[in-house]
């Protein structure tokens, strides 16, 4: 018995699984392991909607505030 592991991009996953499942060969066992998005370091996504950030809530006019900061650099 041999084991083959495939790292498949999401865009072709359905096609590859369709092909493998329709081979109907004796001795072929398909085990699907779907990775949770937190386990995939290449596609790590941060959902900022889960955070409450109050750092800039007291700024009334953000454009003026930025201009004032930039004026300090001159």
C-alpha cells in the first residue's frame, strides 16, 4: 500500500476530487482533510471586524489631523 499526499489549490479542488472519486478502482481509498484557514500560513487572513479599535475615535477631522502631523515634518 502506498500513500500520496496532494496539496491542491482551492480553484481546482472540486475537479481533482471529482476525477479521483470517479476512478472507481479497487484499492483506492480517498481520505479528505480540509485545512482550517488558521492552519494555512500562506493564506493567513485577519478579520478586523472582530476587533474594536478606539485609537482614533477622538479625532474630529482626520484630514486636518494628518496635515498637522505632516506640517511637523517640515
